């Protein structure tokens, strides 16, 4: 993960952001989506503010949150059958594309595969839908170095949210604590020169 906060504040331009906190997904059925994000993608349910007066659920893993929101009109959802890689989606880095494909077959989840080549580097992609047709990508995209298009410099971002979760998690949320603890700063084994400086990255896997 890279962070351009310092450069943004210096220029007085972009917002002083730190990291991605969560994504929200509107669902036909929170219960069905909860089952999918827990048992297929490995997210862990966490406490949600009790002041909310609408149905939903919060989950956390891999350094980000998933917030499920119950649709006020579930019948308005249209069934998606075509898996289009150019559709809106969230992407997850994985350790084994073979294991992912095997598990999707076991679960009977339809998917398509793509392969991207850039400068002799290959990236494998698997695309499939959640229960409401929102697309999920699994890839080994870390194979590609992060190369800025302009003369920008990057500063390393820290996974503050995950670190906080590790400190505040109650004993019964040991899985969340373990996931948060995995969010550590690591220097890439293949250091890439970015604007004349060596760039390190944050691994949140």
C-alpha cells in the first residue's frame, strides 16, 4: 500500500487520506450475504453500533471492513448471470490461485478466468459474483510493481485500523485479532525504484 498524504497536504490539493476503511454493499438478504462473506471470503463479523435503526452487519479481515446493508426493496434486485470483468468489483490478493479455483468448484460458484501480461509479468485473475451480483476478483496482482505515471513520491502507509482492532478486540474475537496482527510493514523482496527512491510496501494479507 502506498500513501500520498504528505505530498497532497504540501500541495494543498487532495484530501489528507490514510487508507481504505471499508466498503458498503446493499443486500437482498443480510443473512445470505453474511454467510457468503464469512464462509467464502473468510471475513469475520464484528460489533456494529447499536444506535443504528436499520438491519445490517459489519465484517472485518485483510485490513478492511465490509458493511452489509439490508435493501429497503429487495425485489428491485435483478439477477446477474453474465460475469463481466469490466463491472464494478472489489479485488483480493491471494496466496494460491489454484486453491481458490478448487474451492470455488467445491462450492459450486460460477467464475471466469483472465490472464494479464505486462512486460513479461503475468497476473492471473478469477471473477465471480456475491449473492447479489456484486463482483469479486481474486488475483495475484502483487506480481506487478506500482509505478507512478507522473513525478510523484510515495510514503509508506501504516495499517492504523488493523492495529487498533488488535488492541481493542475482546477475547472472543481472537480471529479478528489474528487477522489484524497480520497487517505488518514489510519491505518488498524485489525493491522497485520509484522516482529515484526505493519504495517499500505494506502487506495486509
